[in-house]
C-alpha cells in the first residue's frame, strides 16, 4: 500500500493483527499488517487479509479516472514502473484517453482521462 500511496498520494493507515483483532490475533501474527486504508480526496482504497478470498479474487481491474491529464499520465507511468503497459494511453471513440497496465504486483489497472460519462 505504501507503493500506491507514493503513486496516488493521500494518507495511509495500517493496522496490525493485534490492533485489528484485539485478543484474537493468530499467534505470531500480532505485529503483521492485517488492514490498510488509503484515503485520497473523496476516495478510499481498503485492503485486508481474508481467509475468505479465493484464488480468483485477483481477476479484477482497478480504475483511476478524472480530468487532470498530467496527473493521470504521471499515475499511469508510476503504476507501469516495474509492471507493464498492456495498452498505452490512447484516444477513445467516446473522447478522452484510456490505457491499461499491470503493476509490479500483477494487479490490472485502467487509467481514464476525460470524457468518461
């Protein structure tokens, strides 16, 4: 999550298992991170360990969208660092620009600039 904070900005809150689960933390896991929350403006990304997550849980795409072209181009480039652009930022038929990538952790991202309604 620190990587995403460096890309997206905002404030990051991390909680250990001991903080998140009080006396129910698995033995030896008390100091490991169980929960993270990244707040950026009016948006929030939350992540946590879950025994309920399945192997297919990674079959998602995350999207960052907005109108600030330079900021979103910088985000696209930063997310590509250590990852790979699948489709560069390109003009779309409906207007605006869209690009797809996977980051250094293997997560898929879409970056959309303008004209997304």
